[in-house]
């Protein structure tokens, strides 16, 4: 088969990766990124250690995913498996929130709060502490291997692995009592799944945050492709004002020596490229690699200040405002840009789902009952000729305290527990429920043989406490088919 036109035996079909070594920069956007990074890391690492008093019958960890007992605790909220729709609602709110943020301020999530961004930023700062800033890192990479260089490499990758281990360790604390699990980890008494999870998350954090970095944002993450469909001409995004910056003067000296020439404000210093965490050139226009972190704005503003020129050659702006500024017209205030039909619909939907969930959480019953009729055998004829049916009854006590309840039937016969006998059969029975547990009990119901083949029966559970909650479940009582 012939090689494609222009490609020889040694040609490559793709460009080799050029490692991105972003330069440190100071400015308002960098300070905001510091603030967001500190807040998100603090929340992630500290949350499992927060305590919340739920009484003596429930765990006191504020946020806990208790897989063993199938519970999710979030401060005063407790979610049971049958209430998973609350978790689904939170996921829907998160999605709509991302739609709202993207339509209003572009890829702000990617630039500031995405876990990949936060941990990559952290890894890059650790790298600067050990290897130096961008120029020092370039010189170190080009230098031959030596004891000093090897020591820096070991220190850097060791620090990255430590961060990865702390990240994986913090994650597993969300699934068990944090102090107890931490003690068991160091004594070797923790379950194997805890150690394997830490190893897995250590490896993924190290690889994604330390080695791949911008590759994740540019090639692995699907979110940039989705966001492009959510943004429009009214969405804030980072823009290079080419009508003001071009043509470039290619250096500070030329910019000062030839002020009369028809040149733009951009001196082609590449400061915006040097600080970009994904290594793109924003002057080429909107790109999928741009995470809109604003660091290029800080870098460009510092250069413009030194040159005595107006800042915001690179700035957050909308496409409509950019066109207006190019024509010399006044721009529309940012708040007015935000208050438009699209963002208002997203915000209204987000609020509606949140308010609905809060209302249902506040009004939900703390007592629940489900009934499953025994199908094998469907009915049994007793010695006195009456018919007996069996039922598996589950009563959920969603309170963090024991409760006494009364189970009664309406519509047919009498009931008794499987471990009892028919002499104790009544229309109702009292049960003591453990705190935050599901009581599973098998009951029998007996009724006269005369009657319809299938008869409705209603099970009612009533709490015998001041709350007085009631739960109802419907089922059927089966009789043998009538003989002709």
C-alpha cells in the first residue's frame, strides 16, 4: 500500500506532546484561584472529621456514606435506599447549576473549581517549590542527570505521591468513621478494600494531576465539548482584543522606540502563553484548551502597566461587548447580560428542584411499611376449615430512637406472628422497633373459608408516641377457588 502524499517512512501522523511548564504570576485572578483552591481542598480533607450529634443510636460523623447499613448522612439529613431520588435530585441540580454557570460565565467551573484543575494547580506549585519557576524548570530539564537533579526529581515525585496518598486516604474516610478507620489503617486492621482504594486513588491522582495535567483537559475530558453547545454570544469568556493589540511590535524596546508607527498594544512578549496551565495562545481566539482561569489576564495586565498602557488587552467579555468595543460603542453592564431568558430559566429550574426537595424532606414520614405476600404456598387450609395466608412485613423506623408501634389489619380475619400460635391471634399487635432499623417479621392471617377468592386487606402501622405517625400498605387475602 502506498504511503499518503507527503508522508515518508519516518513521518508521524500526530504531534508529540510539548510539556507545559506554566510560569508563576500575581494578580486578582491568581489570588481568586488561591482562595478557591484553599476552600475546596479544606472542604475535601476536613469534612470527614466533622462531628454531628444524632443521639446514641446513629453515627456522629457529619457526612457519612454508610454502605454497610445502606445510609447516607449529611449533617441533619439522613437518606435511606428507598429515598435515593433525593440523591438523583442533587445530581440534577448539579447539572443544571453547571448549565447556568456555563451560559453565564463560560468555563468558570473548569478554570477554578474542577478537581482536575485544583489538584493540577497544587502539583504545579509543589513543582515550583522544588524545581523553581518556569525558566529554572526548563534549564533543569535540559541539564544532564546529576545527583542534584536526581534528588529534585525524587523529592518532587515523592511529594506528588504523598499528595495522592492523602487524597485517597481522605476519600475513604467518607465511607466509615474517620478516627476509627485512621487508627485501623496505621495498625493494619483496616479492611483490604480500604488499602486498595488508597492505592488506586494515589495512582490516579499522581498520573492525572502530576503527569498528564493539561492532557486531561484537552483530550480526555468530554465537558469542554459539551460546554461549547451551552455558550452563546452573551456568555462571558476570555477574549484577546485583536483590534487593539494588532499589529504587534515584538518587544518592549520596539514599542518604546517607535511610538509613532501604527502598532497595537501587544508586544508579543508571550507572557500570556507562559502562564497558561494548558499552554495555549489565547491570541489565536477561543480554543478547547482554554479553561478561562484568567491567569493570562493577570500576566497581560502586568505588562500593560509597565508600558503605561491601558489594561485589559485580554479580558473577560462577551462576544457582543467585544463587537461593541471594536465599533467604539459602550458595552452593556455584566449584570444585565446575566439577566436574560436563558440564565433565568436555568436558575428558576434549579431553585424549583431545590425547594421541592427541601419541602419533601421536611414533610416526609419517619415511619414506613411494606408487605409482601407469601406465594409458596399461597394459602393453607387449617384444621377448623379456615384459610391462612402468610405475609412478610417490613417496617422502617427512620427515627434515631426506638419506637413502639401498633400493627393492625382491616378487611379480613386476625393475625399473629410466625413464632406464635393462633390462640394469640388478634386484629392488632404491638411491636418495638429498633432505632434507625428495618424490622422484618413474618405474620399469618386467618379468615373463614367463605368469601371472595381474592379479598383486599389493609395493613396500618401507627406510632404510639407523641409524633403519632401512620403508614399504610395494601395487599390481598387469597382463598382457594370455589368448587362448582
